[in-house]
C-alpha cells in the first residue's frame, strides 16, 4: 500500500510542471520608414502580440511579461520600413 501511495504522489508531481508551464509570444510594433523623422523604439511604442496580448513595454512588464529578445525586422511588403519584434515570456 505504501508503494501505491508513493507511486501516486510521484505521478501527481510530474503533472505540476505541465499545469504551471510558462507562456511565450512574438510581438510586433508598427512598421516605420527608416528616416530620421520617425521615432525610434521607446516606452510609447505599442506592440501587438500573439494570444491577444498587446501593450507598451512598461505595460507588458506590469503584467508580468519578460522580454527575452528584441530584434529589428524589415517589413515584408515594403523593405524600406522596419519594425521591432519582441519575444516575451511569462513563467
């Protein structure tokens, strides 16, 4: 009986990691042309992310998101424009 109880507890603990698994999404800022007249990435830049998540970097941080990576990307339809891409994660 002790073996069965131990085995049941061990199996139950293996599902704890699955139940509390983290979440991650890719976010994109609006595309802007590469001229000096356009603003660089700042605290007012709004990102649209997968999973219905959106907001500025300060808003995402307040919601518990961590920025794992930031890269600049060329816009697909117009390569003269670029956008900032974030990968965000929540544990």
